[in-house]
């Protein structure tokens, strides 16, 4: 597994070239770990939001994302609630 950070907004050429492959890895992970059906999530359900409190979309979804992250970390990785604060 090779992890590489690429710019997604605006989409860089590396992002465009690797998005389909990255999506397939993500989808496989969801199916194996979370037992999602093969048709979930669809490629249209994948949403990228810039990580910036200056971005209205990020700001409006931050609390929901932080809550979901904490639930995931506690259920899958057995983290404690204090390991899953907003700063983490």
C-alpha cells in the first residue's frame, strides 16, 4: 500500500489520475470491514470537502464529521472518548 497526499481542490493531475483506484480501495475497505454491500457507497456519494474553517461547507459539516469520527474510532479501534476529541 502506498499512501500519497495529493491536492483534491482544485483537483490536481495526480488526484484525477488516481481517484478511481483510490475509490476502489476505499470501497473494498467498506465492504470488508463494515460489511457494506457492493453498491454502497457509490462514486457519487464520495464527497471531498477542503479542510479549512474558512470553507463554509467544511464548517457546516465539521460537528457531524467529528461525531462520526469519534464513533468510528471507539467502535473499530477501541479508542476512548478522550482520544477522539475535535482536536484529534
